[in-house]
C-alpha cells in the first residue's frame, strides 16, 4: 500500500527532524555553558576533577559553533 509507505516515510522524517532539533538545542546549551563559564571542570578517567584550560575551552566553543553552522542552520 503506497499510502502506508508514505506515512511510514513521513513519520521517519518527522523523527529525524525532532532528533536534529534536540541535538541542536543541546549544542546551543553546551555552547552557552562554555561561553558563560570560563572555569569549567570535568572528571577524568581516574575519577579526579580537572579544570579545562582556556585554550581547550576556546577550541570546544569553536567546534560547537561549527557544528551548529553545519547541522543546525
């Protein structure tokens, strides 16, 4: 049934759009966090807290902006 196929394809496309919107919202949130918090930290493989250096923070912001431009318009 062609109608059933169209409906399934439309549903799959809708799900892809929703997933992309969620990912873009997360990217925007991550970028905002990076921009507004110069003293970020993370837990390393040993379970210890370590500070993210300014160079790495800037690189992370650049990458987030590139991903937003490429995938989120």
